[in-house]
C-alpha cells in the first residue's frame, strides 16, 4: 500500500481527523521520579488505549518544546506533539534533569552523562505505562535526543520502537568537528578546535586559557566532563544492536546533522529501518526559508507529522 493511500484510509476511518482529535486531546503536566527531585513534562492525552510517544529534546539547554535558552525557539517537539494528537496519538515531552521544569531533579544540569539521561527515559516509561496502561512506549529523539533514545532502548522490552529525528550517525565529536569546519568564522582557529576535540575524545580535559577567547564558551570547563562522555558514544553502533521498528527522518538541508555523512551510517546500521529524507528541510524539521511565527516557532515541513503517525499506527 502506498503512503498516500494509507493516509487516505486513515482519514476515511476517522483515525486522523484533525478536528475531532484536537478537541479530544488534553494537555496537562506530568512528573516522573528523578535522582534528587521530580522530572517534569507535558502529557498530551489523545484518549484511552492510544499509542504514546515519549519525546527527548536535543543538546544543550533545550526544553521540552524543542526551544533553546540560547535563543532559537522553533518549537519542533511541541508542534509534533500537537500534530500527533490530531492523529489519535498521545505524547509526553520532557525537560532534561537539572534544567527548566526538571531543575530540582539534579543540582547541576552540566554534570550528567548519556547514561543518566537514558535512566530518566526509563523512569518516564514506567510512569507513562502506569498512567496509560500502555504495554510499550515509542521513543522519539531529536538530534542528540536520538542518541539518548538509542542508549535507553538497549535491552528494554517495553519500548515499541524508535523515531530518530535529525539524529547523528557519527559520534558527536566528529559531528561537532564537521559543524565547526563548515563555519567561515572558525577557519583561523581550526587547529585549536581540532586539538580540543581530539583531547576530549581521548578523555582529557582542555585548558581553555590556551584557546582563543571565542572558544571559551564552547569548551567551558563546566561542560567538558559531559563532552568527554558524549563523544564516547557511537549512534550507529547502538542502532545496529537494536532489534525493533525504527523510523529515521532527516532533512536534506540540515547543516548540523548531515544527510550525506550521518544518514548513510544509520541506514547501514539498520537496513530494515524506514527512512524519510525530506528535501529542503533543516535541522528543526522546517523548510529552508520558513517564516517564523509570532512566537518564533518554525512551521514544520508538512510531511513530518503524517510520516510519524503513519509509522506508529502501522505498528
């Protein structure tokens, strides 16, 4: 059956009628146990017995909606959650430990590891299953959140499958190196950048006082332990070890995660994965040149939510 025919049949059956499900879905706060306090999130309830997608935000100070405290506020995850509710799919989107609504869960949001985030995901899964009665939960990770999903899924039977959104296929040190090499403004300090990333990949700290002042924030001592841990993980190797349904959505115009370098590694790691490559789409899964809304959000490419909904509902 073609993708278009599947969506048409869903519409006929009333599965994805946007008006009825938009009215039925309710959004409310939800909490899960954290290491030192509660983890906070938002539960969009599309109704009893519906599939549930747990959404994991990307790198740095990125909140449950997919907005960064550093300025960019595309609201990628909030828009996906709202869209999935219209297709009869519930969701929980979360703040990471030590940040935003989950600030009380951990004293220092920088002093974490990927294993810590994966443990929090498993805590969320337990809460979601208890509250909804779902036998399993879908994991959707955006960018670095995809790596967290891959780490959390290993050996777990209560995960329905993975939805990897703009997710790297290379270790994050390699991804960061590629991003910085592409910046014209970084060309004069590339030797310092490469030496710093090499040191962190080898588990060594970097003396930022020896670096150009413009690099002090990127390699700040407070985040170096996290970067050392982060660079240790190989997303493609984790995907290869997972046996379950996988959807990979990647934008061809993404300048942070490469459709030519990262996506082929993920495809090779799981040849059975469903892959959606969206032309002219950037990292937040919006069209290149999309006009921000009044709140700064970037309208999602029109295929993102239907492709996720189709994949979840087919499984």
